[in-house]
C-alpha cells in the first residue's frame, strides 16, 4: 500500500483523513502546516500528499511549490473548503493533480489517492 502524508492545521481533519487511509491499509505521515509538510516530505518521501490550502506559517500553495522543487514528480491533491475555486486553479497550475472538498467523504479521499497513484 501507499505512504501518504496528510497536511492540515486542524487536528480533527488530519485524524479523520488518517483513519480513512489507515483503515484501507495505507501508511500515514502527518504534518500540521506547510513548513512542517516540506520538512516531512523531505524526510519521508511519501507516495502521495493530501495538502490543505489554508494554514498558518506556510499555506498549502507555498508548500506545494516547495515540495515540487524538492521532487518535481511529487503527487499532491489539495484539500479545500467550498468557495476557493480561484485558489484551487492556482494549485492545479502549480502542479497539484486533484483536489478534495471539505468536509470530505471517505470515498472522495480514497478516489483522490487512487488518481494520484495511477
């Protein structure tokens, strides 16, 4: 199964995503903000990343760009609240492969992961 990094400043959202992924046999690495995500990515080299957009310290777009510098082949899906379409488009241009709307359904998280790993 895949090693997936879940990045979100809200602990309950991280835990919810982690449970879905672990219940489906995936290994999970967690990060609580963009700067932490860049450090963790460098250390763990996950197969895929679920990256929240709105976070303190370093937002998801900045983190995506830094992760892509580390690994141009990084597979990242953005996690976003409704109404952030312009930001989602910026993320897709920066190299994100998919996005998941909050509050997410487990099937959508797994579908995004499947798309990233395809």
